[in-house]
C-alpha cells in the first residue's frame, strides 16, 4: 500500500485485455485498504484516519464500507453530528440512485452514535476473498443435434480428426475448412465431428450459422453471452468484442463450428485465439486469405454410401430388394446427400411405392427436381440460394454455360457462348468453380481441360424463369467483352454485394 502511486496504468490505453486486469487489481487494492483502516480504527487512530476517509467516501459515494468507517472515525473523535450527517447523505443517495436503504450494519451504527454507545471496532483477522475471475466460467454446448443416420465420409473423418487433435504445432488454433457444393452434407459432417470431439473441448462448443449477411458484431455478442458474460459488460465496438472473445478463449479449450461462411474477414473475428482451441468452418467458396487453415473437400457420396443412406431413411428391406434401382436412384441424385435424403424421405412417406417407381419418375429431366421436394427438404432451394449469391454478371454467365450441350465443356466452349476470348472466359469459370457450382472433369484426349455442372444444378439453371438464350447481358459484361477488362460486376442488392469477391478474381485466373 505504501508503494502504490495514482491509478494503475494511468498512462496506458486500456483495451479489452488490460481493462479486466486493472479492474480486478484496483478492486483488490480497495479491499485491502478497507481492511487496514479497520485495523487502524481498532487501534484508536480515529482522528488520523479522517482526511483519508473523507476522500475515500467522496470518491466512492455509494461504498457502504468506507462510509461506515468514516462514521466510526467521526464518532470516535467525538463529532457525532457529522457522523449522522454522513449516514443521512448516504441514505439519500442510495434511495435516489439505487432504490435501496442502507444495510443493517449502517443502521445499527447510526443507533449506537445517537445513543452514545459506540465502541472501538475490535481487532479481528479479516480474510481477503480470493480474486474474482472477471468472467464466469460457463461451458456452452451449442452444437445442433447429431444425426443417427449419418453415413460415410470415412476419409474426411480421418483427416478432420487428425488435424483437430494433432494439427497445430505452434500457438495457433486448429482451423479446418470443409468446402463443398450446396447439399453436400458439410454441416452434418461438421456437427457429427463436433459431437465426437466434445470431450477434448470441455470449456465449450459454440455454433453459428453465418451466410452472406452475417455480422461478426452480432455473432460475437451471441458467443460472449453464451460464456456467461453479462450483457452490460459486452463491449459496444467490434474491435473490443473481438478482443474480449480472444481474451476469453486464449487460455481455454473451446470448439467453434462456423457454418456457411462466405467471407474470410468475418472469420478473423470469430476464430478462437487459444492454441488448445479449434474451429470447423463449412463453406461453398474458397475463402482465400484465411491463413493456416487445413482445407478438406466434401464431394458427392460414393454410390455404396448413398445406398446406405437410402436404407437408413427409407427402410432396409425395400432398398435391399432392388439393388439396381437403388444404385440408379443415387446416381440420379448426383450422389448428393441432400438429394438422396429427399428421395429417401419421399419413399418413406409412400410405403406402397417400389424404388424403381421413383427412379422412373426421376428419369424425366423436366420433373426430376420436383420429385425431390418433400415437406421438409427441397434441393432446388439450396441451388437457388447459391445462384442468388452470385453477382449479376456471373448469374448471366452461369445460365449461358449451363445451356451448352453435352455433359462437360472446355474453356473454348465457354468463350464461344459468352462471346469473348479465352483469357476473359477464365474469370467466370473460375468464379463458378470457387462457388462450388461446377467441377473440373477429366481432360479430353487432346489435353484440353473440361468442366462439368452437376446435373441437378444444371437442370435448376435451365428451368429458371430467365432463359439462358435470352439477350440479357448486364451492362458491365458488355463493357467487359468490348474492352477485355476483368469481370468486376457491381452488386445490385445485399445478397450479391456480400457474394461479390472481386479482390480474388486475379488469383482465380492465375
């Protein structure tokens, strides 16, 4: 106490990491000073303590302990009138500001002063309370329920588990990005892995559904409240919320699952800071610029795993009786877990149908997507969401490219239907690849690279209201085709603004 001078770190800007520490130490100092004053009062040093107690009461106007000590010192010094005035002023402030009356200790002290029975405080040993953790320790468990009919993904499972358990050799958290097309089962895989890894992250598991419009400011509030931080202590700026989140996670073991990420910059605020932490991120896009992340592709299911999923949902006996039809049904669903699950739910809802009946219906390309609509699932909705996330120029290119005859196309085919040169055609093709709307297929015998749209995605594009052959070229594309500029389409609404990633176009082309 004798070495203390002024406010702690008075010449340092206090950010979210230092502020809780300063608050704790200042609180410890006040508690210690209160204890030493009790000792001095017990020794009868009433008059010597008055200047300091007057100052402490003035700078802590609602602190009952310092006011009780000031009343005791005044009473012991024979100034009962001022002691009673201190009580009255404190009572008025507490009623006005807090709606509370003084404690029983203060009321008893007032009575003793009035009756002249005040005795010096006895010398007692006061145990200091342990320093309080500025954050209450709560272990949130926010993962969605695991699915009983999760199937396959053995290689992805091994890669994920190995990296999360042993992947980080330094001080960085372990981050795994699961990239795949809409409906590929990324969220189910991340959730399944999260539940399996829960014992290794006892300080909590967090979950956030992001999407194009996700605001890290709001997500961080959700996380901080889940940790038990009172709403009144959640900072008002993004940088301070990020700092507090990193402070909380830096020494703990926390797993964070971030679903449907679109922007790497958003993730930088949400990745936990501790080396014992991990983050599982699902996305449809490349997330260029997210340093240190292990990337795992989540593609279509093998046919055997797709048939297993059919058995799990539709019933084992029906599928086992028609193995050929079951295999063809999986292929008609593009081996996509979302579509396979929708087909299985439709079979489960129609127990009189044979598997081959649904196969016959889905062979009609114009009806295939409609046959996959159930009360709960609609793969077309996922494809439409992926389409709407594209900037207008890329939507136009997507529809044009989907109209190419044949299962796959070359860059020369893309340049022809887009009306541009090869170099300029690379940009929309790379953007659609980055958005997981097309895949790189086997090269042709002449060595030319080929690209392919999943059939369900292509059917969705061809069945949209805007026909691919319509002359609906956006203005920015006309300029692009005229002057050879790279595509950098301005977005026209919130969804496309979030989806436009113009800084990455050069890297796509490269």
